[in-house]
C-alpha cells in the first residue's frame, strides 16, 4: 500500500511541475504581428515576409514545428532554441501560382504543445498572356543608335 501512495505522490509531483512549466512557456512566445497583407502581387512571382517572434520568458523557447495550411505556403525557421528575452524570425513564402484572393494560415507549435497562428493574405493578378505592345518611341531610338 505504501508503494501505491509513493507512486501516486511522485505522479502528482510530476504533473504539478509540468503544469507550472506549461503555464510559463505558454505566455513566453510573443508575435510582433499576427497578420501580413501582401497586397496585389503578379502571378508566378513568389513573395516572402519575415514574422518576428520574441521569447519573453525566462527559459529557452523551442519551436517544435511551423506548419502551413497548404503547400503553396512555405515557412522557414531556425531549429535552435530561442534564448530568454531574444528574438528570432519565421520567414513565410507564398508561391502566387493561382490568381485571385488568398488567405493562408501558419501554425506555430512550441515547447511541446502550445500553439499560435499567423496569417498571410493578398490578391494575385494575372499578367496578360501576350507580349507587351510595340512602343514606337523605343523603335525610333534603336534606329538612331545604329
């Protein structure tokens, strides 16, 4: 019976210490911005934005995963721990392959199970299919230079 009580005591102690660590780590990740609007971008031209994150806690912060909602969005981040009171960046790219409006989400998982979300949005416009129209002034300049 004493063994059961001892095991329960250890288990409760472990759960309590884990809960305290989780509460501290939960508030440790601060995002300088949670949303970025690329505005209007031409189709086929990839765009990128850096989201700044800060570890406001007193212990190192570990980004476990940064995952986009689809394959057209690519997050890049450092696998190194972020020291207390220092900043890091998450670079988010969008490939702009499809025209029209877009709104994509990126989920940041840190310190085991905490998550935060950032969003990118914008509008992709389709460039004309043909080449640019001939410019008579440019042709005149080319003739004069020959």
